[in-house]
C-alpha cells in the first residue's frame, strides 16, 4: 500500500513539474514583442524587413557583425536606444519545436528567415568566430567569421516606464 502511494505521489509530482514548465510567452505590440519574464523587447522583423499590416514585409538583409553594429547605430534615432545583438542564450530562447522550419513562433515573428542569425557572443574556441543560432535546424554554431553575412534580429533590455 505504501509503495503504491509513493508511486502515485511521484507520478503526480512529475506531472506537475512538466505542467508548470511554460513555453516562452511574448506580448505582441505592433513591431515589438515583449518578454516580461526575461525583461526583453524583441524586434518582430529581421533587419531588412518592415512591419506593415500585422506582418513583416521585405527581404531579410544578410549582414556581417560590423554591418549589424552600424545598423544599430542608425536606428537609435528612429526606434530609441538600447538595441543590440542578442546573446546566444536569448536567441536560443526563441527556438520552438515547430516541425517545419523556421523553428520559431511564426505568429510572433512572421516571415523569419530559416537560417543563421548573429548573436553577440564571440566563440570561446577561437576569437575570430562568432556564435549564431540557426532557425532551420534549431542549433547553435560557432563556425562563422565576423565578416561573413547572416541574418539579424535585434533585442533590447525592457524597462517599464
């Protein structure tokens, strides 16, 4: 009897653990998606696209890290400051278990490029490599030179006003 009770209790505890593991929740607000849990604001469109009629329109621009940093400087006047390349962990947090690529919530991030996106993290294996997150495979890679071209999605730290 005690053994059965312990088994039922264990199963219940495991089920409640999995039930409380919630997926990433983002509040959509026009061209911005807010992640209150991680205190981040994401651009819903990749660089090169514009937000229009509740979706991203245009071609994703492939950029080197230096070009991405230049774009960040230019948009500060238009969209406010604080925009940056996301960390690998932040970008990886957007990966979904979608069966068909891109592996991201397409309602929140429509027309996302199914390929590699730059992170701000330099490879610890070799300083001339930069980490990327690939939304086709859902995996991380650190095999890109900073001068190579990849897609860019920007993020900034969220502070309530």
